[in-house]
């Protein structure tokens, strides 16, 4: 018998019949689901729980994240997470990366592909760093003409228009196989 999955907030049972179990909460009248999953009732112990279908991929502390820069702020930028430790994710999550000294130098631009390392989960946000040599921009284009760039020291230079711009480049910059697609 196939059972329709419960969504967060869905009514599972009433408190007079069952007590809350894993992935459920009591709203004062009913037991509701906290996650997406299937209901499971322990009729002997009168406990209702939800077996979670699949938890979203959330990077943990020290995980390496590859994503694209989605927003720039004064001393930080947001990274839309595309890969966690080389494995693709479609969670739609973002992390925030502190960019110390960003007012003095350009760390990254919107749409750059960048590698960061998760350092904490604080106030509902994922925080990351780019302080290590292998962390930083993996791929970028010219900010003026969107042409191909090459490295010159810690800068990138456009091969089409000659525009030079600073970035915090990864030691893996320009290496097209920085992600092994389909790796397990």
C-alpha cells in the first residue's frame, strides 16, 4: 500500500490518540509533521513519527563547497552552493563568505565560480572562508567584455580586450577538471 508523503505542518494524528515521536511536534491539539516523509504509528506505545524521505544536502563544518557568487555586499559575498565535497547538490542553499579587505581589493565578482570552506553554522546561516590557498575563484570571465581570462600573478587579464582585474584566485584556477562530475 503506497502512502502519500506528509509535508511539514501536515496533521498526522490527534494528541488524544498518540504522542509525538521523531520528526513530529505537538501544536496543542494535533501532532504535525516537521519534515517530508511517511507516517509511522507505533500502536503499542502510542507514538506517531515521520520517516524522513530525504534530507537536503547541507554542508557541514570543514566541507569544501563549490558554487557561484550570487551577491556582493560590503565585506562579504553570498555563494549559491552547487557542489559539496565534489558531489552535486540541488538544495538551493547559499553560504556567506567573509571578504576581509574587500574594500581594498576585489575578491570575487557575481557569477564567478568559487571554492570555499564551511567554518560554521550561525544564526541559521552557513558561514565560509576563502583564506586557504586552494580556496578562491576557480573560473571567471572578463568583467568588461566577458572574454576569456588568463592569470598574471594574483590578477586576471582578458585575452580579448586586455582588461586586468584583481581576484582571490584558487591554486586550482583554470584547471577545468576541478570537479570530477559523477564522482561518488
